């Protein structure tokens, strides 16, 4: 469904992504793990066109082309078929919870207002935020805000939802409510790509784990493969460090 | 020393004719300079070729020279310049037009900087969020970024307006018959300068107070999405040491969250 080949990306002299191949199939729940600075976030941002890739190709939603030379139409097509959940939520501060969800439906997807409201309310109900429709983001806790962020993404019925460390900005006691919503989405068959440091989520919910380091995919496989039988020393080292911390 | 209260009452009555003149200068300058200042700010932020350095030059030129010098230059140079085009009738133009020009040019520079800093306070994530729900950059700008920028611009627009109101008193140099000019003329007859100036003082105080009130309502209206549980109320006291109520940033900084972030990374 989504295929990235040989993606490269540099900031100035520093190469962040060194030729990444990445594939997402329908219904996949992929977690991206790896040390900070390994290029996980840049990979997500380049696939979703928030950053421009230097090299490599994309095949997604009918768009086939070089990532460095996408037309405006291609970019728009890609953006309208992905959902993105940000680390720091990025809810529209001047819009209510409900408006945050309907905004994209009405303005970008040209869905009539009444229908958009119905879709939005259903999405908010799914993440347990239906009672907060009139609240502004400044009145929500981090966990609530992130659940609205998820509702905003799923309401658009995207082919893939990307999560960029969705729980990293949350107070520890709020992480659970967000992970619960994400687990529920995964069980309903949503296609998700999740950067996370929550190893339990990676192990129990994902069907595929990708370990990245230094701008490359070091190892990829089922959670059991990666967590129980890592083949590459770099993966073993990372997992040993992260699991010993807990 | 005693104040001639009868004279003060008399000046109060005659100077009221200057109120519309002062307000006219302020309103014309504001109405013209608000949109131009906004466009100039966009030119600076999007680094439009050729125009951006010109705007920057203009702003530093206006901000780097005293208002009184600008007034004197415009007032002495402009009529002669105009005379070479339309002839002698240039000298009989109502001087208030020169006041419009000076104060508009001055406000444009101030408001360019006000809008520029306001637009920069909006987090880049807001634009990205808009793009990721499929909106075009322009749609996101109009529907998400602009309303937020406007809120952070309002306190500074209030400031700029108050300065404009007070600076407009310098229009008397261009023989515009505003509040200050009328009171000064009156005082010159009987040498009751202090009384006349006190009246001027009161007039500006009233106008500035009214402007503050007006902008407070605007601010409250446009920042309704930032309001948490504590409702702000206008500080009615003319003289008070109470700090003006500041708008709380929509996303509050929480050191605890920072710590959690670092722990994860």
C-alpha cells in the first residue's frame, strides 16, 4: 500500500537518512524504535511531505514518483491520505475540540458541515472525548489533547496513520489513556506506523517492529524476532540498554 | 499660586472642537496603516525578493528618527515638492493632510514590527497540523495562524494606538487645529499656560482611556479560546500599581514535561 525505496535526506552536511526502504501493508501496525537521532521522526516527516526528501521514490495512494520532485498535486494527494499524530499534539489552539476534528473534513475534504459533525462526534466518542466538544485545547490535559489529536487524524479515514512519539510529551500517569486508544485502533484494523519508546506497546500491539540507528534500518521483523532474538549487535545493545532502564 | 478655574472651563469648551481633529488623525492613520503594516510584515516574514530589504530599510529609517524631525521634514519639503507638480495651490492644502501622511507613515513602521513579531509567535506545528489534515498552506494561514497571531498582536496594537493618540498632539507644529493647538492659542492670549495644559492633559487622558477600554473588549473577544477558569476583567482604576492582566499563553510551559522528554530520549 505504501512503498518507500532508497530514501535519503540530509540537513546541511549531515546525512540523516541513508537510503531507507520502507513498506506498509494494509492493516499493518508498525512500530519504529531506535535511539534518538536515528532518523525515525525525519523518516515519518519525509514520507508525509512535511520535509522534502533528497532522493528515493514513493508509491502511495496513486502517487508514484521521486520524493524530491513531487508535484503540488502529488503532495496534496499524499497529505489527504495520511493521518498524523504529533508529539506535542499541535491541536489548533483557536478551535474547540469539535472544530479541531471538523476543520479538515469541511475545509480540505469538502464534506458538508452537518455530516462532518456526525463523523467528528463519532471519532471523539471513540477516543472518549465526546464530553469535551466545546473545550479549547488550553483547557485540556495532555492526555485529553492527544486523544483529540488522534480523533482528528482518524476522522479523515486516512489510509495510514503516523504517530510521532504520541506519548513522549505526556505526564507518566496520562500515557495509559492514549495507549489504550491506540491499541483499540490497532484491534479495529487501522493501518498505523508508530514511533514509540513504549516497548510494551511495540511488543504486544505491533505486528512488525523496525529498529533504526544512524539513518538506516538495522533490523526489522516481528516483535518476537526483534525483542527475543535480535540478530544484529546494534539492536541487542539498544534493547539491553532500554530494557535495563525499567 | 492659584488656578484660574473659569479660564480652564472656557478652554475646556473651546478645545472640544479639537477632539474630532485629533480623533480623525488617529483613525485615518490607523485605518491606512493597519493593512499596509500587515502586508509589510508578510513581505518580511516570507522574505519577498527586493521588497523585503526595502521594508526593512523603511522601518529602521522611521524608527531611527525622531517623530518631530519627520514632521518638520514632511511639512517643509512636501508642499514645495507638490508645488512643482500642481503649482501654487499646493500651499493652500489643509495641513491636516500632512498630519495624515506623517502619522500614517510612522504607524506603518510600528505596526509592521507588531504584526511580524505576532505572526512569529504562532508555533510552526500549527501549520504542520493544518497540512496534515489536508488543508492548503493558505487555508491554514487564514483559518488557524492568523486568528492566533491577531490575539498576540492586539496588546501591541493597543500600545501603538496609545502612542499615536499622544503623538498626534505634535500636529500643532503643522498648524493643525487639534486639542493641543487650540488650548495653546487660548493660553497665549492671557499667559495662563498651566491651566490650558492641564485641560489638554485631561482630554488626552480621556481619549486614551476610552481607547484602552475599546481594545480591552477586542482582546477579550478574540482571545476567548485562551480563557481558562480565571476570567479577566478590565482594570477600571485610572492610576493603579496593579499589573495589567496578561494573556496566558495557550500552551503553558511545564518543566515536568521537559524532564519526561529528556528521560525518554
